[in-house]
């Protein structure tokens, strides 16, 4: 029996999901271990093995793949613990990353922040001035060598950087994407001097035109590469010691996985890997439920995440911004705020109650965990409001202390604001719901869509507690709480359901008309590279698909549109058809009459996405039609606050494991599952579907 595991590390819990070839599925949770995340991964796998009634060694011995979303890359950037990087670039261009292409003050900021220009600032420099080395060399825009690489200067620069104690060296030469020979030689010279030095080359990491974002991407790849390499080596060794002989796959921000062996070379691609598992899971569950447009919402212990699925595919972007630095990096578009279950409630200097973004995280966690926390969180409010059962958290594996939650809310919130503890908890609950609702609305509307055309999926440990509160006023067609075998490990299910995904791109700017021969040759080059990369994954794929696109623009305009290109050998008429497709997309994006063909058209960057499909994917089991009455699932009642308008009500509490397909619940109701709790307020109801999901409806 062969298994696939999905492992998702969150700020508070590490979620795990297992499935085998006979559609047996099980999920589990374990506390995350920030001091050593690999330990939390092993703990989650131990819990999976227990639920499967296997030893950990037997489970891992019979596991073909582990698909893992890791925080190692993202954490090292946002916490300022990234590796010390030296930067080598073409002579005369050392200040380009400081100048930041003029966008350093505003990249990634909202409209109000940008308009208040006097309050904007550039972020701290990626590389200190003394760690930037300018190298005598020059390749021109056609790829011809104008000035040979000065190897003596290069060796001297490498030694100076090593003396400075750098852990990685990033190399981004001016026209390396047209001719990478000088960058390749610099890597050889570095490894002659320091064989173990992590080297990041722009021609491999980001062979795309525009010097500044290419250099940023290359440098950040160097910042996260050493830590990711160390983490994965350690994790693979631990798994191997425990009898794992399969392939460890790492999720990328683009929504596809890559082998742990090759991931460190493209370390920057794993940024956001823990954010996209839920979106990938929504795509797969949506196929079963016939939902093509989905709002994916994930409320875990630290963050609240929103991603979109349109026409059955995740909405992506070819660039992203981290800490006001622009990266050339294809990623699933996910918005996030610090409003998870562990988000701390606090009072600002003006006497206003705030919730988040600071989080209690996994250690010490919410006050009710009785692990040393003193600041009240959303989870503490949920407990005081009667939504959470202190004796059934994580299926009873963890006891919660309501008295500690009440004490913290009284001292930190209720007392200073001169209100009761219950009113303070209700206010925290309401603010959390409002913040989540605002992010959902902003994510959907700003992308040009109407929430009424979407189903909303809510998951994560805290998502089902709050989903009715943050979705009631959005007008969404359906609210689905994925339960059944996925429960609160839905992101881990998404990881297990993912496939290997790789991308290759190269910038070849050229004015149209462009011959079919040139276009075919460029795509052949990229697809040949991808086939070799797929072979390097050491996985027998069931099938492989490739999708092409070209970034196209009107001449001298900055707005480029990624335009799909059909597969196979292209004729001259096919190439002309690409420009027609570009103009149709341009009109759709910017409005009728905005195109200007008279300016001319330019093909800028060619890109191919390859997907290697794993031999089998999770198949969620269907529930039998309900034979028992709904009353048999009732555990009892308790007083609970589920809605601002309705206030406190005596509320029926249901045991999720006794619910069956077709059962219909009316609010107010609480459904307790082993890994989460679902709140169904008055004026709402829910139905159990054939996969065990709770489908909430309003009115």
C-alpha cells in the first residue's frame, strides 16, 4: 500500500494529510515548533501513523511522496534572519539595487499610503555597500561579448566577500539573460575558492529583462537558499532515518511542487509555499463539487489568507512584492492579514480596541493554552463566547482554560474600556470577522470580480468558527466548510493533491513582425530545458503537459500582458494570431479603445509552464445517505454568542462524526469536529453534502 502525505507548517499548528491508492484518507495536527520546524513535521507524521494504526516507520516506508509547504524561506525574509549575501554585478551598475528603479518608496503599498508621499520610505538595503562588487565584463543586448570577464578582478572580489563572512554570493550581470557565459564562469571561479558557497545566478533564477527586479530576485534567492538547503538536508536525513525512501516534494509559490533535491537552487520559488496549499486544495475540491469560481479563505493560528480560483484555475501574478522589493516571480495571488486565531487583542494609545496583526503564535499561544501567554487572542474570545468547548479542543487532546482567558480579557481589555468580559470578547469576535470580511471583499472586487459569482470555502483551525460572520454580508452564492477527511488540515490536503510544476522563461525583446522560426526556436529551447528539469525530479509521472505564453506590449509602453500561445509548431499565421489574442486581452483588461496598434507591438518574454502529474491523487470518500435522525448527533446545548444582532442564545451542539450526508441543521448551532469547530448563527443553516462538507446558507 503506497501513501502520499501533505504537510503544511502554520504559525501555530503543523497540519498533515495522508491518502493511499484505495482512497483511505486521514488528517492530523501537531503544534508547530519554531525553534526547529522539522520536529513539528515529524510530530504530525507520528500523529498520522497513530490514526492509521501504523508505526511511523511503516507509514514512511510505504510512502511514495511527501508534499511539503515550508515557512523556511518566507520566515527568513520577513524576520530579518536571511543569510548575509555578497552581490556581484557589471562595472558601473552597483548602485542599481539602491536606486531601486524609482519604485522603492511605493512598491507594495496601498493607494492611501502612496499618496501620503512624505511618509513613505525606502526599505533597508538588501546588500550593504561594501558587499557589492563591480566586475569588469560586458555582454551587449544581442548577447555578444564586448569586454571579456576579468578573472583576476573576479577572484579578488570573491576573496573579499568570503573575508566579510557572506553565506551566499548573488551574481546578476547586465545582459546575462541573452548570454550567461560570464555568470557561469564566475560560478566556476567562486567554487574553485569556496566549493560549498551558495551561488545564485540571475541567468538561472530570473532570465528576464529589467535589471533591477532581476537583481532583487537573484539576491533574495541567495538570502533564502542557504537556510532552505540546511533545513531540507536535515529533514531528509531525519525522514530517511525513519525509513522514508520516497521523494520529498516542496511546494512553490506558483502552486506546483519541486523535489527537495532541486528546490534550494530555486529557493526563492518556495516563497509563499505555505500560503498556496489551501488554494490548490480548493481547486481540487471544486472539481468534485462543480465549483469553478472559488474564494479560498484560510484562518489559521497566525494569519487570515484569501486566494481566488477563476474558471477552475488559481489567479496568479508574474511579479510579487516583499518588503517593498519587486521580484520577478510567478506566484498564486494570496492576500494575508495578521488575524488568525492567535491574533492578539490590544488597546492603542487612543483607547481603540485593535485585533492583530501581532500573534501569540505556537509559543506561548493563546492564554487559554496555559503555556505562559498573558495577552488575550481571538481564540480566547471564542472560548469566552461559548463557541469553543474547553474539553474538546483538538478532539479533547488539549484542555483549554476559560478562567485564564476571562482573566486576560478583563485585565487587558474589559477593565481599561469599562465593559464586561463578555462584551469585550464579543467585540473582539466582531472586529476579527469585520477584518476578514474586508479583506475578502477587497481581494475579489479589486481583481474585477463580483463576490456573488463565487462560492466561498472556509478552512483552517479558526476559519469555520468565523466563516458565517465574515461571509454573511458578501452575497456569495455558497459557503463551504471542507470537513470530512480534510477537516482543519485542508491546506495539507491541497499539498497532497498537487502536482510537480516547473516554469522556464527568457526575455528576447523584439518588434513585431517576428518570424515563426524565431518563436518556435525560443519555445523549443525552453521546453527542452523543462524536460531535463522534470527528469531531474526522479518521479515517474503519469503524464506531462506544457503551457506557453508570451509577455507582449505596445511599443514603448510598460504594461505587458501575458498572452497564451498554443502548443506545437507554429506557422506564420499562428504568430499573427498571437498578436490578435494580445489585443483582445488588452481590451478586456483596460477597456474598449485603449489599444493602439499604430504604436507597434513587441514580444518581450517567452514562458513555458510544465506540469508533471503524480501517479495518483487523493480521492475523497463519499458518505452514505443519512439513516439516523439528526437528534442522534446532538451532544447537548450551551449558551453561546454567535452573532452580533442575535446576541447570546442557548445553542445546540452537534458531534460532527455522527452527522451524515443529507442532514440539515438550523442555527444557532455549533458543530464540533476533532480538529475544528463550526459556528452556525441564527438566521443561518447548514447541510451535510456527500463528501462530509458543511454547506452554510443564510436567510
